């Protein structure tokens, strides 16, 4: 029961974390707390002494304070609406020109969320101060400090608005989007590669006599968490072979894992409980997520409505660098689980599968564009230069290059362009 609650809380945590409302709500609550505190300290002796020493910073007139707060409420409300409208325009443009897959990354940009949260928080602070002002009446000691803080917050809002305009205008540029996806994905791959050295790498795994576990729901594989499993049989020797790679789609009834011994129905259900699946592909750039985004940007750029080979070439260049990192991964890794007699084997995505997912669509949509095919060939040949590439991975890339060669021979009409491309092989 407790572990079930923990699993649901984790899923809820990640859902909230990637929500556009997370930081705005957090900051709004913080500003309301600040408003309540300033309301309480407004009439304290040391605040009154500060007002007497620097009276030019505090407004003592009731009508002036109310007019200023009313103006700030109207101005910041307009600023907030305009900023949200800009976000919607940017998201619509990104969806139309690039790929819908990049939208969650733009929405979950912490800087944008913090700026919007500061707007809403300042707006709530001013409204709260207006209500307090109306409740306390013309008492001069009840207005100066809150109004001064509201004015300071509004100045900060103007500064943040200028910064917001700059960020939102640069974040929609394709070079910025591609570079951000590449940087995030590269760090994720490097982290996974470093963690691989802490485990035992496997090139061949004998699992012929293993017993299959069927998944009971459809979704995208996220993780396998041993801590969610029961402790009742952790003293038994068991090898768990986790088959899917991160973000792989599984249908109900697919084999999600195999185990080295027969298990009871209760133990099978307990093991399946440790697997986390999502109804949507994870919006981050972990695993193949970033490479899929770059592939979709390249394919979208080659669509007849956009026809932007430059963007496709830029995406393929970054994709080639990520593939260079990916070909160095072992097929599988095993890990001894602490305080148990279990061995968990995890699988990385096969390069053959990676070619099908991220290279094949580009090869198909760019089959008549010699400049894009040229860059794609160069990217795959660059992957072959990785000193840590295995023979199986090398064969998969060479097979893909041969398919591209066939595509060039069939679809490139210009003899001169065809000759240039064929020389690359």
C-alpha cells in the first residue's frame, strides 16, 4: 500500500514539475505570504521610524496609494496577458514550423515560468494590498510600506518583461532549439555512458530458458525501480532481464522482461509493479528522445510546405554527433542489486533500431535532395570512426549506408550530383 502511494506520488511529482503552472503557482503563494507579512509589520515601531527617516520613499496619502495600486493592477494584468499571448504564439509557430515534440521543452522552460510567476505574484500582491487598504481606511501607518513594495515589484516586472521578450524571441530560433536539444541529449548520453562503467557490460546474453513477463498496460517504458518491490523474496537468487529501452513503446501483452526462474502469480504482479510506463513519450531528451526530436525537425524541414534544407542539415549535423556517442554503448549491462541476490540486466537501444527510428525517415523524405543526403552520409561515416564502436553496431551503420547508396542511385537524377554522393562510399 505504502509503495503504491510512493509510485503514484513520483508520477504526480514529474507531472507537476513539467506543468507550465508549477512555478507560477509557487510564486503566487509566496507573494501572498509576503503580502500578509507586510500587512502585519506595517504598523510596527521600527517600520514607522523608517518611514519618518526616509518619508520620500513612502506614500502617506490614502487616495494616492489607492490610485497607484489600481494602476499597477491594470498594468501588470495587461503585461501578464500579453506575455501569455506571446507564449501561445511561439508555441503555435514552433508546432507549425518545427515539431510538436519541442513544445514541452519550451513550456517547461523554468525562466519563462519564473517570469510569468513573478507577474502573477505581483498582481496578487497589489490586489491583496488594495483589499487591506480598503479595510484599514485612511490610517496613514497602514499604507506606505505595502505601496512602496508594490512599486518595487512592478519595476522588477518591467525589467523581467524586457528579458522575457529577448528570451522568447531567441528561443523560437531554430539554431537555438537544435543547440538546446543537442546539449541536453549529449549530457544525458554522457551521463548514461559514465554510469555504464559502474556496471558489467554484456555483448551476448543467454536467456533461452528464462520465463517471460507480460506487461498489462500499453505505454512508453520509463524505468524499473527495485525499491518498489516486496522484500519477501529478495533473498532468493534471481536474474531479471529488462528488455525495453527508455521511451520504447509497449503494447499490452508484450514481453517486458524475462526472469531466470518460475515465480508465483503474486511475485509476478510484484515485479510488474516495479515497472513505470507513461501514456505519452517522455518530453525530456533522455535516451532516444533528443534524437527523435532532431529527426522530426529535419523531416519537417523537408516537407513540401516548408522546404528548408538548411534546417535539415543543421539537425542532421547535431544528430550525427549524438549517434557517435550512442554507438559506443554496450548492448546490455548487468547490475548486482544491493542487499539482495538479484541481478538486473538492462538493455540499450540497438543501433539497428536507432537507424530505423531516426535515420530511415530522413533518408525517405530527403531522397531527392543531394545536399541533405550528403550531410547524412557524412554523419554516419563519422559514427564509424568511434574507437569504441562494436562490430555489430558497425555492421548496422554500414547496412544503412548501403540503403542510402541505393536511394542515391535511384532518386538523384543529376549525374554530376550522383557521382559526388557515390564517391563518398
